[in-house]
């Protein structure tokens, strides 16, 4: 696969993900670690902090 065809494939698979959160969280929060798990149908990001 050429670089051009790979980039075209990636662009065709892009999807927007809309999220909602309280305004108190939208400012951000520090995390010491993030654990990421994924499958063909979902992904999970667990943020860990003290």
C-alpha cells in the first residue's frame, strides 16, 4: 500500500465523536496514568490519578 492510498483510507474512516461533560470537568484534570483498551467496536480510556 502506498502512502497516498493509506492516507486516503484513513481519511475515509474518520468519524466525529461527540461528548458531553459537566463544565467543572471541561477545564481538565491531571492524571498520572491512562490505561487504554480497544476492540473492533469500542475503546475505553481509564484515567488514573491520586
